């Protein structure tokens, strides 16, 4: 597996964990929305506005719809995962474990 595939594997695994957390604790969606708000205030994220808008809509649609779109195997899902506010739902330990698993996959 090349480096890009490892990154994509990691991002998919991380989003599966984050979506599971949202399903178990729906209130966590507000943390993700706050992250989106912070990013919108940042000057350098103007090119990603369309994706931030989509993330906002997906959060409003609920965790099942979010999972269907973001954990899909298509290119659009991969792009969404690369500009995702969901990382705030994972601990450093979880990130490290997923990254290690991606490197050995």
C-alpha cells in the first residue's frame, strides 16, 4: 500500500470511529458544528466553503445519512474526509492506533 492509500485508509477508519461516536452521543454533533464555525472564520479556508457547507448539511441530516455519504468508497467521500471537522471527535490515542494500523494494512 502506498502512502496515499495509507492516508485514505486512515481517514476512512477515523471517520467510521467518529460516526459511531456521533450515533452513541448525538450531542457531539454540536462540537463538530463549532469546529466548522471556527474554520469559516479562518481566512485561508475560502476554497473549501462548498465542502464546509456540505458538512453542515450532513450534520443536519443525521448520523446515518452522514455515514452513508462520508464512509462511501467514492472520490467525493474521500474529498470530504480530507476536509473534515470530525477529527475533533477522536482522541490522540485513537488517532495514533488508527494511523499505526493504516501503516501496516
